[in-house]
């Protein structure tokens, strides 16, 4: 397995970031058949990445996808990735193109399972009382004690952004959307 190239600018969070290159993004010519379960996972991933809910992924949304995998890409590399995924060359990746790219490159099962496990693990770090929700105090405790120490105002602002249904707590779906948004 080839060593991953770590950038100097990025701060590692759990895993070291890597640069996008032809060696770590392999494009297959064979299209794999997608199962209904994989299609559901792909749709869920697409919907989470589609921050503006316009039904298509832009370069900043693709950057979020890579950043979620601790991959760092420059503008040229992001444009190259978009060009590889954008079959109709309209400058965006719609769901059909996203699904085809994921299937063609056999990115479905292992990556979906890995991402799901990582998200569950991250959620559990916050959900200290294991009730299936992240309350304000749980969120505050983690956010003020890891990485850059945040102020109470910053934590409150992040909590407000993550708690989309405004019930005063973050459920797992809200947590996943928040993490995918790159706001944090």
C-alpha cells in the first residue's frame, strides 16, 4: 500500500489528510450493479452532500465529500474530480452521475459501511448519556474541550446550526448532516 502524502497546512483530526492524486483515486471502466441497499446508501450520501438541496453537487460540495474522508484537494484536483464525475459536462454532478461514479469505482459497500461506523462512533463521543440525542450540555462539553477551544457563544451558534428541527437537541440525522456540511 502506497504512503499517503500529508499536507503541511491541514490539521489532522483522527486521520492525517491526504492529497488527491491519480494513485489514490482510481477510475474503473467497469460499472458494477448497485443493490437496492447500496442505492439507498448512495442516495443518503448524495442528499447529505447536497447542502443547498438543488439536486446537484458543486465543487464546494465535492470538497466536503473529500474532506469527510480526510483528503485535501486543490482547485485543479477538485475540477478534475468534477470532470470525471460530470458525464453531461454541465459543471455539476446530479444524482444519476454520482450513483454511476460510485458504482463504477466500486465505492459503495466498504466506504458506506466505514463512513457509517465513523459517524456512529463520532456521535457516541457526543452522546455521553447514550439516549440517542446530543443535548446542549453534551455538545458544549465536547466542543469546549477538543481542538480549538470554542467560546460559549461559538458553541451556541454551532448548536443552533446543527439542531435543524429546533428541539434543543441533535439527533443522529442532524449530526450527520452537520458533519457533512463542513460548518464545524
